[in-house]
C-alpha cells in the first residue's frame, strides 16, 4: 500500500520515469491535447465530467509527491488574471507563476521536456499549468552545499 496522497498508478509511473527539469502539463477541459502537447509524453485523462477532476485537485496531489521548481501559466487573451491563479499561488507558496501568451504556451507544451500531460475536467478558463520538476537533495548534500556556499 502507498502512504502518499497520490495513488494513481499511471501518474506515479510517469513521474518515476521523469527527472529533474522534466515538465508536467496539467490542463483544463478545453485544452487541445492531441495537437498542443508533446506527442511522446505520457497522457492521463482524468476528465470524467465537466468540473471533475479539477486542476487544483491534481496540483495539490502533486505538491505532496514531487518537488516543484517552477510553474508556468497561460495568459488570458484579454490580459486579465484568471481567478484560478490565486488558487495556484496558494498551493505553490514561494513559486512565481511565469506567464506565457497562449501561442508561446502551446509551443512550450510541444517540447520534448513535457514528460506527462494530465487532462482534467476543469471548467475555469485559462486553468492550464506547466510545472517543472525540481530536485530532492539528500540531507547531507544540502548541508555540504551550504557549507561550500558559506566558505566562498
């Protein structure tokens, strides 16, 4: 049995295969998965029905499973901040959301560093999120790096 909050076998498998700097794309219910995401990425479809599963539910599970180094969001075409971004910030304390215009976001989603695409039934507009997986430093290595930084 797993003790982690995330128990979805396909997502866990894709995350285990991904490494540092690989990216996870979590998409809303309107995202064009077949044409605007890396075709070699693992795909998990959690879009059971409109509004189920939500992007924030997936994000919350991921925050307890992987280190998140950075996050990118899709800018709205009118330039206004979508309400869901406040929810992203609450779930990603200390991480700045990097805004990408829609065409640039789509272009980045096609790159080979997208290791996993998770489709949701999220109904909020512009609720697409691209996460970069970070590193988990061993305690001793973190201490060693800190000591090295202090000595220079």
